[in-house]
């Protein structure tokens, strides 16, 4: 995560905004102190020139945003690239942010849209390479569902989510990783609530089947 952190801070420097970091001299930046302000208050303060407000937002959301991207892509270099791009877009749009927008929904919408852009570009390249034949994306992601021992079953989980359709995997990650409601997922995906519920139901059912422990085959 240190690499991703440096990437986002580079975004601040490119935007001409001081982030209170000790440059790139090897001096580690102290962890931001807890800020009691709401996400929206921090974003509005940042838009007004308060760089420390950005630091607080970054500390809150760097982990959730990066995990969402990495679980969807299963490629660290790609996740790093999109992670930096998401924060660049947040920085560029800071003055357009309005009170009560909801920074969490706002940030994950940007991340979601960036993923969609990436997948569309990938599909176009595949169509060109395959002479118009589109193949489903084989990217996989690790399930954050409660009760799953990720440390022990990381490989199995990545493979299992890789067997979901793109729309099922996307809905599952938006609910479990981003913490979005059915209505919010429907808005992001451009479909109805019932469609989202159906996608989540199929995704959960398939994951339970795929991750079910195999019966023991003890020797007689």
C-alpha cells in the first residue's frame, strides 16, 4: 500500500496542492491524526484549500478504495494505476463537490466508472484481436464476505469470484467492499433494484457452492 500512497500524493503535487508531506526524501510522512469532521465537511474544506483535510480523507478511504480496485482487477500494477487515477479525478473535481453529496458514494462512483472505462477498453481490444469475437473477462477478486477466512483461502476465493459473471462480481463487490445499498448499486449499474437483488442472489449462491468444503476421503 505504500506505493499506492505515494502515487496519490504525487497526484497532489501534480495538481499544485501541498499535502503536508516531506517530499520524496525518504522521510516517512506521519500518520494523519483522527479528524472528527464528516467526509463532506473534509471535502469542502479541501476544496477551500485545506490540504490537511485531504490527508484525513485519504487516510479514511485509501484502504477501501484500493481493495475495491484490486479485488476487481486482481492485478497490483493495474490497481495502482487506477487507484492513482481515481484520486487524481477526486482532486480535479474538488471544486465541483457539493454539500451532502456523500463523499463515500462519490468516491466509489468515480472508482466504479474508472473500472467500467478500463473494461470497455479491454473488450474493444479483445474484439479487435479476435475479429469481433468478444470473450468474457477472466479477472478475479477475493471475497470480503463476513466469516470467510481470507488468509487461508485467498487462492480459492479469487478463483471462485473469477467464475462469476462480470455483473454479478461487480454487484457483489459494490455491496461487500464498498458497502453500498441496493439502491446505490442499481444507480451505479444503471439497472433496477430487482436486477441487483437477482445478481447478488446468484453470486452468493454460486460462491457458497464453490467454496463448500470437499467431503473428507479418509483412508480405511
